[in-house]
C-alpha cells in the first residue's frame, strides 16, 4: 500500500482523477453526443474487462460474450418498464442481472468446457446467436421480450427522486443526463478495475494463468480445472450482466439488434488489440476501439470536403475501411497488443527470435 | 516392515490393440525410494499417468494410504498427496519460478474469489504464507536466486529442479519423478541424487522412473522392472540386477 503514498504517484493519481472528473464537461463543449460516446467507451471498458477474465486470464476463447450483456440488459428492461408493469429500483435489478447472467454463464460453460481453442470459440459463437434469436422470437405464444420491436420506456437509474435521465442542478452546476451516467459508469468501472487487479494477483488468478499455460500440469498440481474455468466463465458473465443493465437504463430501449455477433467480436478485438490479460492494455483497447469509429464518423466527411472539395467516398464505408486497416496494422506491428504485459511481450519476442 | 503407502492391483491399460499395461501389481512402502525401470515403451509413463489420474485404467486400481484412489480425477490425486513431474518438463513457462511454486500451493490453500476481491485479513495472511513457503522451497532445491525469472528462461537443470519444487509445494506423501535425470550430465545427476535422497530423508516417499540404471540401483531401496507392459520382477536392486529376465529384457537377448 505504500506505493500509493509516495508523492509522485499521489500526484499522478490526483491528476488522472481531476482529468476524469472534468472530462464530461470538456466533452459537452462538443455537444452531449460526445458525452454519450464517452459513456459508451466506459461501458466497453467494463465489458472488455469482463471478457478479459475469460480470455485473458483463463485463456478461453469466447465469441459469444455479448449474450451475457444481452441477458443483463433484458433482465433490467423486463423488471423496470411498462412492459410487465414492474418498476424495481436499479440497485435491486443490477445484482439480479449479474446473477442471471452468471447462471447463463454456467449453463453455457458446464457442457462446453471440455472443448478448447477453436472448438470452444464455435460453441460460444453459437450460444451468442441463440440468445439473440431467442430475444427476437420470445414474443409468442407468451410475449416476454416483445420480439424485434424491443422494449421501450425503460426506467432510468434513479435514487429516490433523483433521476439520471434529465438535467439537474447540483451545487450550482448544471449536470445533464449523460453526464450523470458518466459518473455512475466511472464509479462502476473503477470498482471493476479493482476487482480485476485483485483477482489477477490472487490464488485464483494464478490458477487461471496456470490453466492457460499448461492445463495438464495444472491438473497435476491439484487444480480443479473444470471448476476454475467455470468460475472464469461465471465471473465474466456477471460483469457482462451488470454492464447490460446499465446499458438498458441509459438507453431506455433495448432490442435484439444491439446484441449481434459483431459486438462480441468488437469486445474481443478490444481485449486482443489492447493486450490480452494486461488490465491497462485492455482499458486502452476498449477506449480506442469505441472512440475511434465515432471520431472517424465525425471526422471523415469534413476532411474529405476540405481536401477534395467534394465527397469522394461514402463516409460510412470509409470509416469502416480505415478502422479495419488500423486493426490490421496494429496486429502486424504490435502482435502482443498496444500495451501488453511485460511477460507477454517477452513471450512474443522470444517466439519471433526463434522463428526469424 | 514399513507400512504400505501405495498398492497397485492388476492395473491394465490398452490403447486400441496395444496393451500398454498388463495387470501390473506392485506395492510401495512408506519412506522408501522405489524405482520403476524398463526399456522404452515398457509402460512406465503409462503407469504414472494412470496413477496420477491423467489416464483412466481399463482394469484394476490403486489403493493409496489405505483408501482407493478415484480413477478420473487428477486434481484429487494431488489432494490425496500424490505429486509428479513430467518426462518432458511441463512448467508454466511464462510465469516466474516463484509463481510456478506458488501455483503448487493451490491445493493446500483455500482463498476464493470473494476473499481476493475484499482482500480480507485471512486472504492476505494466506497469500504471504504461500509466498514464503514457495521461497523456502526454491531455496530447498537451490534455485532461489532465479525466483523472479520466467520459468522458460531457466537452464535445463534448474527447470527440473523447479518442477520438483512445484511438486513438493503440494505437500505430497508420494513424489513421482518421471526420468528426472534425462539429459543431465554426470555432475548434475550427482546433485540430483543428493536432492532426491534429501527429500526422502525429510519424509517423502519417492517413486522414480529412470533410464539411468546406475542411478536407480544406487539410490533405490526396491526396484520394479516393466517389459511390454507386464511386471517382470519387484525386489531389492541386488536381486534385480542379477535376474536373467531383466538382463534379457534390457539386452533383447
């Protein structure tokens, strides 16, 4: 704990804290849309850190992670909307969402964890699709999810009469809805980061790493690999469930469309691109990959107009083209991710030296 | 006579048509160094894998410390007190030497997710104890100076030692070593002999698979010979060495 007390790191932490607190006001200068983009960036950090437990720590390739996010989102939507006429408070629903997602994690995990690598990836991919298709079709014979129309008018997060959806005055400062959600998300994500860090350096974290390194050796020293993999799945799923709940409340609307395969792939890309298993790297990956496409959305059009005087390429396609190219380049020149853990960096360097 | 620690009763294992083990029965006594030798492909490692739960025997079974051993649960074998090393070293290559041994403590400790999240007093105390014990074990096998190096960067001999330290971290009653001297030079083998002898002196029973006949005969209290998956003889080294069947098995005469 002493390292927090030395003046230099204390100064650094204060600086980061001030920057994070001021950020929504800076972003608001460019419009509330930018605050929303920030909020989604934090939500993706949340999701990426959850997936990092499964992929980064335990080494299980999960291509259906978004399913748990969907389960959490729908749990929130069903328990806090006119759809069933239920309006439970968010601090009751978020834990329920975590538990329900965790339950689904175990359901997916228990039959599949004998598989590894590619095989596990395919099964999880299928699972993700099954959940989405269920959400799409569970409107008959009993209307549970309202099908493709989704669920609307979901309650915002509220503490008593203090609602997170509208603008309000606190100590003379005007806070918009998205700005309030920003602080809520920030608090949640800091909690998740702390949990991640503590897990990584624990008995359980070491066991996960051992399984990732050599499953047979892990068994031989007495690690119950099945249960620990299941635990990784369940933990990752519950983080996804909580993130889904916040998403639901923030948007006020959920539909199956939000939980397509590309979302799973994006979150996985954040983990891999940032630096698998390395928490600061995963955060960086999530922030970059969620903000970059948005920045391109706003930037590509005007830049073309400035240079060529007319739109040569449809901004929407160009945006994805540049985004894809950026991913390829990062993986080509930084195969361990943008900010890998020191060990992983060495691992890849050694492999490179042997092959080259 | 010392008490029996492990009894193998008619253990059989086949892969397709190949009979890797044919009704092997042997017994290991508390506190001895027991050698298991035989030509390549005789079934020594298969026997190890059945014992440590990596393979499920097709027939027979083991009684360990008075109770039958479950066939298909490797982590339970470790919990009961059977630890092993591997013929082709299997370390957690990208973890440090210290972390490798700390993983070995897993089965004797019990901090869970909640403890880790809350960093409770008990969890922190256990974590400190794990670290201390792991350091002591690295010291015991004399590679404490490499504690913070990645396992894969250790020399071959040190990797063998690290694997033994990791196995010892599980507090085994029976330590199974699969060709620990393979690829070692004379000095290293000599040091290994001292290490194994020391582990026995400290009260751990040892089952040793080894090709180096000289090492086995010098170190072991009793030796079993496998050939084509069947037990040829089980006796003290002096008797085994003179046995006509053993000589034939090894010379192929």
